[in-house]
């Protein structure tokens, strides 16, 4: 047995395991993998939405261009006489008791009346926006006022089409 210098016996002490109440901090590998998967899914969804908005951002520009072309064509047609036999100034209207007889919708090369535009098509002025026009007879109200229904259709890149229509009356 071992003694100290003063002669007292030396007792070997046993080491005690000390439990720490401190929690270890950090992130496990599983938590990192779950985080990366969640962030990846969120980014994927966000990029799809962003991609759709970029693709569709040109669509309004195309539609406005088609609308401008259709409106210009419709304005040109509406500025013409109602019928070939309508006198300058429109009075007396053709088909009335004091006016000449109306010819009806009879296209000719002059484009001086609304009926001349029936069947009109143009692909040379705006190649990406083909224009077609149809004119048909119509009547308004209980008095059955003669009119022409003018429909201007403009094609757009991508296959869509825009149609504007208006009535031209015999006044």
C-alpha cells in the first residue's frame, strides 16, 4: 500500500463521469438534406411562374398591334359611303322614297362604298397580321333601318385572331 509523506495511506480515487446539462448545438445531415429539398421545390415553383410571366409579357404588345391594325381598317371602311348609289353627303339616302335605289353589297375595285370591302383581304401591308373583311346586310330597330355589318378580322402571330365589328347605317 502506498503512503503519503506524512504516513497516511494514499487512497486511489475513482474517476466519476460527469453528465453535462448543456445540449450540443448544430444541424444534422438529415436536417440539411430536408432544407435543401424544400428550398429546391420552392425555387422550382418560383422559376416556373417567372418563366410564364416572361413568355406572356409580349402577348399584350401583339394584341395592341393587332387592335391598332383592325381599328385603322375599320375606320377606313366606315368613312366610305353606305352604298354605291348613295349620293355625296348621304342625302337623300338610297332606298328612300326620294333617293336612288340601293345596289346592295356589290364589291368593285373602287373601294368607294362599304360593300366594296366584302371579301377584302390583305397580307402584304402587315405580313404577320393578315386582315380579312366581311360585310353583310342588316337592319336596325322596329323601323327596319337598313344597315351593313362590317367585321374586320386580324390574325396574330401564334394563331390567335382579333375581330372588330361595327354597323354602318344608311343615313
